[in-house]
DNA sequence: GTCTATAACGGGATAGAC
DNA sequence: GTCTATCCCGTTATAGAC
């Protein structure tokens, strides 16, 4: 809504990505947003309130660019060239969605960094947990749905479990990338492999459901 | 070595686990360690230097309790009762080693929290990256070796890739657990499943090498 | 709504005695 | 090696004019 307000939130994401949550200085934020310090306190209760709002803001923005990218996907399709990956429709879409977070583009890096920072902050600041948990659940749900399109016969519980593993892995890889432990290309490769592994795993689940909906074999991996 | 010095490091891990790196106050640390602020600056260059030392300290301590636990493993073996998990020797050892980090015991939680915090800090403080990267490489190496014992014929590169995925996943799950997004039991379940999935995946790799006396069935789920 | 100026204080770092 | 006392800067947050 308000011009200035969103400008402050954009700036907050930028500054957090640059300095981290612990490094965010209200003064620097004010300069970045082109407003005065006092205005920040006028619009947001206090520093923590600002962080909370920034969390949801960053999250909304991520959904937005995910949607944009999905639109682009229809156009680009290099899946034919490489014999490596079985890039059929829904699977490719899933890969795109997850790999989107592992890119060295300014706003993606900004989002990933801010997200990681805010998640880390939530360990010690319970006030941030509400937004965080909600966003996480939604994200897992989305990934589970996409997995469901790749493996329509896999049981719901297995889809959610796979989605939780994939999203948690993505966060882990992202943290390593951003902290300079793991090169970006490696992170992307690991992520792609993991998707393949999980999809293969879900195929196994599919096989289990021989007749109706009831898994007959007591598989060890539930 | 020095009594006081290690006391400070122990206290640092405790305080970081309680307040986070951003919440670590040299004063509080001094109280926790039962020393004066000045002594901390005498033993460690400055705040960052202290953090760097704490990072390696925490890491060494983790190795230590991993070793202790491995010793205990020989005694305890409930693998026979439950038909759920294929807890053969090396596989069980691997599971133990990884699940060790997902336990609600004071010193484990302390280590995990401190490790997560320091990793998060490294995103913005390059001074911390050296220790971090080294520790990470060593850990991946260890897990890869353990995977190698479970799947002796799997190629080295596949073992390392799996190890990287598993350790990154563990960090991701740990972060979610500690930030209150994911219940501990869920995190543990996801981790166990992932190990199963990865081991099954490596079995596939094994099948690829048809010549060297390995069962040729390319079954994904063993 | 938005600014400038300033209060109020927390906390990192050092001096110097013992 | 370890302490007490203190400096002083950076940072959050508010007061009050426009």
C-alpha cells in the first residue's frame, strides 16, 4: 500500500542480505530507504516488529517471483538436449521451482539470505516463529503438490515427507552456499540429484499400492 | 590446556546456544565462565577471535561425543526387535552418527545451536569461513566413508555426493527443529528416511558396475 | 506523515593495579 | 594471569517542529 512503507521493507531485505539481521542498523536502513530513522519507528513498532514484517514481505516476494518464473518456463525448454535428466513437464517444473532459490541473482540471493537470517533469528526470538512456521508449511505443501503431479499414485504422507526433505535440504544447501562452504554449482547439482532420488523413491511407493489404496508390504521407509 | 581458557570456551558455547551469536554479550559470557571481561580479551584477540576459537572448540567437542557414542553402540543393539529398520552394522552406525545431532540433550542442543549460529554468522563474517569450511569437509568425508562401508562398490563420487546431501539435510532439519518449525521427532524421521533413500540410491549405483561381482538387479529399493 | 535533534544506554574494548 | 574501573562509541528509541 503505502509508498514509503514498502520502500522501507524492500530496503530492509536489502540491508539484511548485506549485513545480516544482527548487522542491520536502523540508521543504515533509513539511508538505504531514503527516509529518516524516525519514520521507521513510526511505521513499525520497533526493531523486532520491523523484522517480523520483513519476514512476511520477503516471503511474499519469493512467491511472486516463483510465479513469474513458472510463466517463463513454458517458453524455455532445453530438456531435449541433455540426456541426463528426465525433464518431463511436472518434474521439470518442480526442478525449476526448487533450483530457483539457488541462483546468484541479486534479488534471489537477497531473498535467500534474508530468509536464512530470519530463520536463524527465530531460534532465539520466538516472536518471529509464527510467520516462519506458516510460510514453511505453505512451501512444503506446494512442493508436495508438485511431487504429486510427478507421482500421482504415491500416498499423501510420502509426498509430504519427500517435500519436507527436499525443502529442508534446499535450506541446508543454501546456507552452505551463502556461507561460502559450498560452490553454487555444487549446491545446484546436489539439489537436482536429490530431486531425482526422491522421485525414484516415490516410484517405489507407487509400486507398493498394488490394488486399492492400501500398501500391502510393510516397507521400512515410512 | 589452560583451565580458564577452556572454561571460557565452554561458557561461550553455552551462551551462544542460549542467546545466539548476535546475543552473546561479553559481560554475560564472563559471568557464565566465572571470570572477568578483561580476561576474555587477554586470552582472545577480540570478540570475533573468540567466536572463531569457539567454532573449532564446538566442532572438536562434537567429534568427541560422536566417538563416545560409537563406543556405546557396540553394547546397545535393539535392531533385532523392530522389523522397521534394516539395522545392520555399518548402516546402523551411520544412522547413529547422523541422528546424534538431532537429540534434545543439553550438550547436543548446545552444540547444534552454536554450530548453526556460527555457520549463519559466517555468511557475513568471512573471518569465520576458514574453520567452517574445513570442519565441513572433514564431516562430509567421514559420512562418505561410512556410506562406503554400507555400499562398498559404489563409486567414490557418488558417496561424496550422498554424504553432502545427507549432511546438508541434517543441517537444514536441525535449523528447522531449533527454530521451532519442525518437531524433533519429525526431523529424526525425515533424517532416517533420507538415509534409507540414499543408501537405496547408492545400491543403484552399485548395480551400474556390473562386472565386479555385484548383484545385477537395478532395483531402486533394495 | 515526515523530518531534525537528542536522550538514554548498552556493550566492546583498554588501562593499570595486583 | 587475573582483576576492577572506566572510557567512549554506536545504536535504539523518542521529542517535538513542520
